């Protein structure tokens, strides 16, 4: 290799032979790279000097393009202007398609701005429009996947605005400002959060956190917010976490019993809220709540179809998920970060590590008993199930559900959720229920009411109950008197309930009533059964229990031949043939006479 043949650019020229003008001030100068999260800070601090040009470039790159924002708003308005119950699915798909054309952050900002203008006016509660808007945004959340982060953004912004409005409403004010205690904007933000929960975008942990925060202060604004939550998502809360609802009921009762100050709610409003809470606990919704529930269930079916179709449209990407975020997580988002956002920073337990370590040490000491009670209770129930000869997995699970429930509604909901009341499986529920009732030291009406709920849900359980009692009649002589008394009272409760809907007096027909053959335990059973039935029922109910329609029973029953299309055609053909033969005989007779 000869160095003389190697090309070397001359001074003042680049490798392409172009002249470099160093004296000109317009020559391009290299600038230092500025990270995106520092560009806005540099914009305010460095407005003059040599770096002014580089800051201007950084500022233009961080700001959104006005034309892009205008196009996004036009597309949003075009889709949302035709929003109705029948177009939720198509509107969600059209909104989700925008995320493939424009930046995610710009679309989320435009969606939130549009949502605030349409659904959060300061003068009215938009209880009719918010369910439709939130349903469309929930569909976009499921169709767009976790990458678009629309659900997390709407939840965070709504909860922050709601918290600010509640803080303002809780401040003491004059009598002339009492009418503006709870701003309508706060109610609308609360409705957005409630319907995001109803449609499965956020977990019930956030709603229960809001309820506990409202019960803690319990002012006029808090009670209004509580009534909104109970009206629009009370049934969903009851089905998702009954134990947490029971805790809320206790907290509300304790707050209601405390003396009221001048700035707090009046007694009539508190009594109305207590009635609403108790009706929710007893699963007796009012007409208004029933209408809201039916409309919500209709929209949930539409969102269910969107969720089912989401994986196929995402082409391998992960679809949206239910965000298990709490109220404290959202309020601490600026300091601890947002763990529910993809790619966002989150300090977690590293934030104030020394304080967290001390709190964890104290909580571990305080919660050893409460955390250890649940496993011990489950172990005791499993051991008790084995001692009661629950020899299958289904019977052991049913036994643990029945014996570990707080009331019969809780037990019924757990049985339904566990799939124990399906056809043929419900037979084990009835037999375990009757067995547990007989083993109690004293009769507990809990088993009777639970049996009624099971019979109302699964009609075949009535016949299973009848067969179970017939089996007990065969073994009655081997039972202790305590078990005989419990079963007699259980049967009296079922026979005396609601016009024989559960069992009738005919269940006793397998007992031999002859004086010479009747057993001692059977006599005790019948005595306790009749006594309990007559004491717990009125005269009309006793008459209906023992009334028997003898006329209908003794009337002869006509046997109806099942209709057969082909048989009917054959019968018609036979009739036609018979008529033809008769006419032929008449014609022959006339010929003979002539």
C-alpha cells in the first residue's frame, strides 16, 4: 500500500471537496442532547444565551402539534356524536383505531378534555350520559390493551378531581353556602369512577377505599356521595366482597349513632342512608336501584362482547386488564409513582424505607393474631369436616362454606360462586345442610333459611329434601333426641313456609302411623314437629297445610292419546275409505231395485 496514493482532503474542505466556511456565523453548530423530561425545565431557566436555539428546538419537540390535536378532536367528535346504547361497540372500535395513527398521550388528553366538557357540568348530575361515555371508554380500554393506558389515566384524573371537590365541600361554610356543599362536578366525577368499576376497568378496592374515606368524615357532602355510590354500584359491591360491605355497614352505624354538630348532616338524611345500606345488605333494592341495575347489566353485556373480541383484534398483544389500584396509590402517585402505568417509575417500599421498616415491624406485631386466625380457622373447619365423615372434596368444601359463613345470605352467595348449586351437585348441599342442622346443640334457624334460598334457586332441591327426610325416617331410631328435635323443627320451618313452596305435609307419608308399629323416636319427632308448626304458623296457614282437595284426587283421569301426525293421516284415510265403501253399497242397492 502506497501512502502517496491515499486520498487526503485539503485544508478548508471536507472529504467530498466542499469548502468549509469557518468565518460565517450561520454555520451549523453541534448542540448538547437534552433528555425529554428536562426540556420543559430548561425552557423556563434558559431563555437567553448561546443555548437559546437548542432550547427552542427542545421546546418544539416536546409540544404537541396543533394540527394533530385538531385532527384528533375532529375524529373524537365524529365518533362520540353518534354514541348511543346501540352504537357503543362501533364507537369503541373507531376510537381504538385512533391509537394506531396518533400519539397515545395526545389522544388520552383529548379524550379526557372531551369527557369533562360533556359529562362534568357544574349545574347537573349527568346520570344518563355518563354510563354511555364510560362504557365507550371501557371498550377502548379493552380493545387498545395495556399499552394505551386510557383506563389508568381516566381513573387517576377522576379520583384527583373528586378528592379536590370533597376537600372543598368539607370546609366549614356559612349558612348561605349550604346549598353548594357538594358541587355537581364532584358527583359527576364520582359517577365516572363508579361506572369504571361496574364495567370492570378498576377493582372494588378503590370503591371501598372511597367509601371508608367518606364514612370517616361523614359530612353532608360525604353522605350525598355515599348515596350515589350505593345507588349506582351497590349491588356489584355486595357481590364482589360481602365481608367488606359488612364492615362498611358497621362503620356507618357507628357514625350515625354519634352526636351531630351544626356543620354535619341532619338526622333525616342519615336515616335515609341507613335504610339504603340495610336494603342493600338484605338484597332488597328499591325501584330506582333496580332500574339502574337493569341498564348497567345491559351495557355490561355489550362490554362483555367487546372483551371477547379484543384478543383477536390485538393480534397477540395483551388486552386491557382490571386495575387493582387503591385510593392511597392514586393520592401518592406524585411521590411514589404510578405502578399501574406501563413504563412509569415507582418507588414502592423504597420510599421512606426507614419509616416503612418501623411501620412494618409494628404492623407485624399487631397483625400476628389477625393474620393467623384465618389459616387456623380453615384448619379447624377441615378437621371438623373429617370428623363429621365428609368423605368427598365437594362435601368438605360445602361443609367449610356453610360453617364458615356469617349469615345465610353469605353462605348462599358463596355456594353459588363455588358452583355447588348446579344440577346434581346441589344434592350434596342439601344432605350436608341437614346433617349439620342435626348435629347442632340447639336448633339454628340459619339452616332452614339457607335451605329456602337453595330451593328458590334450584327447584330440584325440593325433591332432594324430601328424599333426605325419608332417609332420616328410616334411621330415626338410631339418632339421639337432640338430633331428632333439630330435624323436626327444621321440617316444621320448611312445611310452614310460603304456601308449601318448599315442602308439604305429604313428606310424612313414609311414616307408619299405626299405634303398634310406631317407634319412640318417631313419636318424639312428630310431637315436636306438630308443636313447632302450630306455634309458628297462623290459622290460615295451618288450614292450607292440612287442606286436601279430595274431589280433584278422586276424579277419574282421562287418558289422552298423544297426537301423532302420521296416525291422524291414517285415520283420515280410513274414514275416507269407509265413506267410499258405504257409497258403493248404496249404488249397488239402487241397481238391484231397478
